[in-house]
């Protein structure tokens, strides 16, 4: 690589989160919590179903988070396209 371009490239620090490595989801207070929990359990349909039906956090999930769950985890969670 041509080292002359290095001054032109920003070196930003990026924190990456791997849902498969997270053991305590309670530190997330936004839509990331249910999204990450679904991503972690997406490969086990029984665990995923139990999680969604028993965890109270899934009673109030915003539309964007459900859409992300369906897209990234391959789920087919039905929802109304309302913002409520």
C-alpha cells in the first residue's frame, strides 16, 4: 500500500459488540437488548420462542427493532407498522 495516503485516512476507534459473546443483556436499555438477545438465540427455535414469550422486555419493542430482528436473525415476527 502506498504510505503517502495514510495522512488522508482517519483512524477511528470502533467498538464492536458480538451478541454471541454477551452474557448479561441487562446493561442495554434500548432496542439493542431484545435485538441482541434474539440474535444470540436465533439458532435455537425453542429458546428463542421461550425468550420472546416469557421476557417482559419483548412486550414493548419498537417497530424498527422488530424489523431488524426479522432481517438479521431471519425471524418472521409479525407486527403492525404503527409507531405505537
